[in-house]
């Protein structure tokens, strides 16, 4: 709903030649966003935007709270597009992160971060997700 209100209240931007520039909206993760996208409200017209997950996955726990899933849900709800960020949210060290960032699919999505018009985030993110067996100790403080 927030994304729809934003996108509908801001006129589309056109570049020279009359081509519509895409609008990008970042999507975080969590139960609040899941409740927003699943709430009962009417969308009267499609929202011309692309939803971009801003976090990778946190394993198999509650996949319907992950940003990839929520980006898809928002896109389907508002008639927009979405991309998938097929990467883990946490890695063991900077060299692993550098390796992932060199992968073409991840690099392409990360380039969209600079184009985001807005980011929709929940009020809090449970640190229990950051303290999974696959998350290196203290990794969220680096």
C-alpha cells in the first residue's frame, strides 16, 4: 500500500525521446511487510515500478518473510515487476562477499540499489535471524 501510494502520487519520469524511466522500490524483510502486502485493500490501477529485494536469504526459516518472496508478492499485488537477489544475507568474511558481488546476477541487482526511489522496511528485524547456525558470530556488527 505504501508503494502504491508513493508511485501513484509521483508522476512518471520520462527521458528524452519519451521513454518511461522505471521506478524502483526496495523491499526489506519481515512480518510487518508480509502483513502489509497481504492486507485487505483495493488497488485501482497498476503501479509502474520494479520491486527490488535489498537483503539476501536467511536460510529456510520463514521463507515467506524474506525480501525475495516479498518483492514478488508486492509486484503481483501492484501489477509491477520484481527482481530476485539470489544470495545469502550473511557470509563468513569479506572475501566471500567480494566473490558473490562479482557474480553477474548479484552484481546486476546490486546496481539497482542506486536507482531506488524508496525502501519499504519493517519497524524491527529480529536478531534471532542473525543468530542462526549459518551466521558467523558477530557478523551483523561488521
